[in-house]
C-alpha cells in the first residue's frame, strides 16, 4: 500500500496528481493520498458549474473553482478540510462501482475510536448526529476504482454556505431548513481536542488498515507530467465551466440516486442538442448517452428506441431505460 501525504494546496495540481497516480498504479496496487486545498469549490463531473456556485461571492473571495472526474455534488475545500483518496487497481477483476460504505468504514471507525459518533447514513455522505461532515465520490475505470472524500475538520462553514448554491430539490429531499443547519466540523465533537496534523496522522494509519507501506517516488518526470495534465485539463475554462448551449426544454427530477437535469434544444420536433446535468454517479462517459439522444425525434418511441442501444445504468447509476425515457418526454 502506498500512502502519500501530498502537501501542495493548489487544487488544479492536486486533482491532476490524483489522476496521474490512478493511471500509473500497477495491477493489484492500492494507494492512499491525503491532501488539502486552498479555498476551492470542486464540482462533480456532471454538474453545470455556473449553477452550483455563488459566482459573485466566489470572485470576491478569490475562491478557486475546479471540476473533478467523479460524479456527485459540489463541495467546498479550505485549510480546515482534509481530503482523502483511496485508489485500488484490482487487476483483471472488474469492481462493482459505488460501494461507498466499505470505503468510508475506516473513517467512521477511526472517529468512533476518538469518541465521535460518526455514521454512514446515505448514498455517499457521513454525518455526526444528523449533521454532514463528509461528502464522498467515486470514479470507476475498468478494474480501477478511485474513492475520494472531504472531511470537515475545522472549516469556515459560513464561507462554504455562501460560496455554494444548493438546489431547492436537495434541501426539500433531505427535509432540512438550510444547508448550514445540516453541516458540522469534526473538531466540535472531539472529546479530547487534537490538531489537524494529529488527525491526519491518525487517518493515514486508519486508511492503510495495517497493510505494509511501500515507497512512492516523486520524480522530476512525474512532476512534469502532473503539471502538464494540470495545465492542459484541470486549469482550463473548458474543463471547469465548458460551453452551455441554449436549451428550450428542461426536465429535472430528484431521485434517490441523485438529481438528474436533462436539457434539450429541440428544433422542428427534432432533438438537436442534449445535455445531462446532475449529482449522480456513472461509470461510463455521459457524453455517449447525450449523443445517443441527439438528432432524433422528440417523442416517446424515438427516445425509448435510442436508449435501447445503451445500458442506461452505466451512465446514470440507479436509472434504467424506462425511468429516463419517462423523464425526458
């Protein structure tokens, strides 16, 4: 098991580093990365960035905005938040995606040992007495699964609440009055106070779960490749925001597996453009699903026929052909 304590705080670099490590693991290898970012909003792969952030506040505060390669919802990072990444290359064996409970178990167990009543209580969140302190996401590529999560240790929660635009669908579905009423810092619940450095040390041990550690060599060649990926992808406007075409049809619904927001440009009864947003997860590229729904008649039979050529659940985990077809038309 490789355990990497990444001390850099540039979010564009850190997400590039995470992807580099994932793509260079050998079959059977497992890696843990602990890292922090300067103030940053990290949006999910399928989200419409401009609708997830309070753009004026973000600009005023100099908060970075970056998109990750996994699905799920937007999260806020700052120096009081600790991020952890677990990457497992399972060789020739395909991993059943989105098993959040097993990946978060070491975190929950550690906090319980520290006297904090943490629990895994939803599809991808951890909470303390009903208040969220950790959001988690996963990315699956063949036999490789990457799990990463936030841990609010001593974050500026008021800044987080102002920086993010949380949809009414999410607030209503969780039965809460406000986002601030549902979030908390780990430090507020520790019977014995500890520093972030002490917590990071404890977390590294918990995530390695007693496995022998192997060295990770941070070479100049690695650094060059990570910086190249940062500059060509994670630091670009195209990746983080992208062009959002004009749409005249929007179908949006909150399911138990996430929010799905379908937008269509329909001309003379034909779908000319399709974009699917949301905080859902999926192991296949959503662009392929969008392409399948482009240049077809905007009616039930045509949409149903188009979806019949794909396994919809690969793109929107938890959904199926009938459900998505009913949402769209």
